[in-house]
């Protein structure tokens, strides 16, 4: 009897998580937000990868569904996502235009299927989210650490394709 009640609670919690992570948006994973940007300048060399993710000293991220939607929004239009990055992550590029050029070259169409893959909040309050990014060349899993800085969600790990890995 107790086992059945525990199983029911786990099933309800899992269903709520799936609904929270897949809710919102316009159904195709495309973000409607646009940022104004300037024309690209001359290419610059790519900085070395981050050791993993930025130290997180902000408030806990909390809402898993919101964190998942945030990562989908970034990876759906990453060239326009400069302001979604923590300052330490922005430092991986030589400014906003270099970030935009990098992502324009990746052929990103949209992102989908956000999942807090560790199924828990990190000890520092951040969340690690996996999404599927669809590009001209197919699909690939991408990983991002979501942190809260000054009350705002930010990507706190290296989002670049060649450096992206489970955190």
C-alpha cells in the first residue's frame, strides 16, 4: 500500500517536471526575441575553453522549467543571445560582434527538448540543462549551466560547440 502511494507521488512529480520543461514557447522551439546588432568586423582568434563553468555565488535558479526555456531561447538564436551570457562567458569572445559571427557560422535553426539532466539543483544553486540544437547539419546535444546573477538568469558555462560537454 505504501509502495503504491510512493510510486504515485513519483509519477506525478515526473509528469509535472516534463510539463514544466516543455511548456511555453510557440511550439517549434523558435524564439521570437530579436536583438539589434551591428555588422560583423574582422575575425579574431578563438579564446581557450573555460575550465568548466563560472563560479556561481548568486541566488538559486529555482524554477527548472524557466531554466529550460531560457536555454532553449539562447540556443534557438544564439547569435542574438549576448546579453544572456554571464560576463565570464562573454569574455570567451572578443566582443558582441565576434559572438554573433561565431554563431552565424554554426547554421543554427532552433533548439528543443530541455532537460535538467542531473535531476537536481547543484550545491551552488545553479542548474545544468541539456537541450537538442538543430542545425543545417542535423541535431546535437548541447549543455549549459544556468546561474542567477543580480536576479537574472544567465548562461554560466562555455556554450561553444567545440567546447560543449556535460558539466
